[in-house]
C-alpha cells in the first residue's frame, strides 16, 4: 500500500512499488517508474523519463529529471536513473540526459545535500557525498566514495576519482585521480585523503603504495608519462594500478600538484 497525499498529482502509467510515501504538492509525471519504500517530501517534482529504485528519500522541493540546461537539447527522449537508499536533500536539481536515449545516473547510498545541481549525463557512483550548493556540469563522472565539499564547481566532462576529497569553493577543471585531496581556484592536488583511507580500512601497505604514487605524480620533476611508468613499475596494489589507469584515460588532463596554501 502506498500513502499518497490528496494534494499530490500522479500521472498516467506511473509504476509504483509498495510502501511509498508521497507528500502534498508532489508531482509525478506520466510514465515514471518508482520502486518501493521511497519518501517524497512536499513539493518534489519527478519528470518523465525518470526511474527510481528503493528506499530513497527526496526532500522538499527536489527536482528530478527535468530537461537538461543544454542549448543543443531538442526534445529527444532521455532519462534519469536513480538507484537505492539515496538521500536527496531539499531543492537539489538533477537533470536527465541530452542526446536521444542517454541518461543521467545516480548509484546507491549517495547523499546530495541541499541545492546540489547534477547536470545532464552525469554519472554519480555509490556512497558519494556532495555538500550544499555543489555544481556538477554536464557529463561529469564521480566514482564511488568521493566527497565534494560546499560550493565546489566541476567543469563538464571532468572525472572525479574514488575516495577523493574536494575542498570547499574549489573550481575543478581537470580530472582528479583517486584518493587525492584537491582544492583551490584553479584546483591543485595538495595531499592524500589520508583520513578517508584510514576510515575506509585500507591497510598500511596500500596507503604507503598510494603515497608513493602521489609523490611521483605531484611532488617530482617527472612528466606525467614518466611518473606513471615509474609508479606502475613499482606498485604493489590494485589501488595504485587504478590511479595509473585513471590518469592514462584522462581526456581533459589531470590536476597539477600544489601546496595547501594555494587552496585558501
């Protein structure tokens, strides 16, 4: 049984699982697919092309699956896909894809704090946190367990690696490798996410291997190509191989190294 408030509007051919709570002034457009045990607080709007999993909580005024803010969008059928157990706080905006058949995707157990904007065709992984007023441009990819602080702005097509942490009010214009702490305008890599690695249970030998990679990438005079070759030659963990593969796949380049003072 679903609890649907009398002032909610649910369109035609909407698929609802069980035990959803749909509050007053919620609007769910035609054809939306929703799983079970979700909560929609007052004023949430869910646009066509949206699919939602289970146990999500959408707070007041969240906008899910609206048309992309992209001048090239011409009305094609596009999608938003949201997984399970996410918390989407008040007035977040998540837009569907631009190109016909394309999607914006949110994984599982991600926490988007108030006024976060996720633009068209973004791919957000699992256990990602964005703090208030973070802005993700189109086609941004965020890997699992990344932490994006308040008022961070991420340029379109940038990738954010797993377990990375972005400092507040930073401007991210190039890819951020996994496990790094990055910040500033324009952002630089100034440290490892040491606390995050410890909390996640990475063993000391792996943390040491990651630290070696960080020093070669951002604290040596080696070119990126030579640093990656040196890292790969001596790495002992899959995590460092992930850093190497991530950097080699970069299309916008990788953030440069810098000092912590530069992020203030």
